[in-house]
C-alpha cells in the first residue's frame, strides 16, 4: 500500500514519528507535514501566498502551510501515484466531541476523504506530552494492528473517515477497542484577558476548564474507561431527523 502521513503538530512532532513506525509495516510511507504546529486550524487552506514544499529525505516533505494544504499538495503534486490511505496524527491530545470541528488532524483526514482517498485520524488522549511520551510510544503496539485491520476491510465505508483516539495508558493496560459516537464537550473560562507591554487590552484564547458528557457508547466514555475509541465520521453535516420532521415546523415562504 501507498500511505500518506501528515499531522497538525509539525513535521518534528513525536506523534508523527510514532505513526510512521506503526505504518511502515503496512506499506510505503510518504510524509508531507507542516513545518510548524498548526493545531486548531481546522479545514483552512492557504490562499493568499504560495506554499513551499521542502524535501527532508526520501518521501518526506515539510510545507509552510496547514494540514489541509499538505494533503492537497501531496495528492495533487508531490506523490507520483495517489495514496491508498491518508493517516493523520498521532495528535498530541484528544480529538473527541466538538474537537473534530476545530482539529487540523481531523481536517487533514477530511481533505483526504474529499479527494477520494480513505482516511484515518489518530489522536493520543494524554495530557502533557512531555510526561506521556513513553506511553505514546507504547501505543504503537496498539495502533499497528488496528491500522492493519482498518486498511484490510474488504469494503471500507464509503464517504467515511475513522477518528481514532488512544487512551493515555500503557499498551498492556488498554482494555480493547470500541466503535463510538461523538460525545459533547464544553469549554469554560477559555478566554484569558491581559495587558500587552504598552498597557493595551489583549486576550489569549485557549485552555480553561473542559466538561465532557456523552452516552455510554460515546468517544469520551470509551477513553474514560480505558478503551481505544474509533468513531466513523462523514462530511455531510445535514441533520436528517429535522428534515424528516419538517412538517411540524416548516412552511413554504
């Protein structure tokens, strides 16, 4: 298989190296990744200046752009043949619930899917990666058979990507794998006001407290209980239940 790897933490990220180690047993790996961290860039494209790929080794490129840029550039320009799969990650932190709307990791997999390539996003639901890097490396033992299984499916679900979250546990402590739905998360106090050196008001966005909720089959519950979470996602955001019940609230204008 031809495998395209990318991420949103940058080409030097430890998670990308771990993903590369897990993927090399499955096929030929090409890495096209941002030159710096691009967390929370979602599905953004660089439209106002050209992007520049720089070769960093055999089938390895760094790009001064977003994760979405990297996937588009790889598939349409850098790879001599289209990949069979796009793997995005391993993200340094979870991507569950509403995180998937902001995540550059998930967006890169979505771009692969939109270009017709089956895609998988992988995240590590740990806290401070400096403390968890050894457990992240251990996840290779968990991730490799999971990727082998997903890429070997005789009928990979059409128009679907898999969003994988790995629990922050040693490999022998992981209880198994669950197929899940998205949970819900709410950030509070995530805007921090402060002053710049000239006394002007500025704000940092990020951090704060996170409150999770979800059904027993949600991604949050799986991670909380020590399981790998695999959530199928697709690009169609239509809320079909509302369409089907429109007779109770909609009239032609």
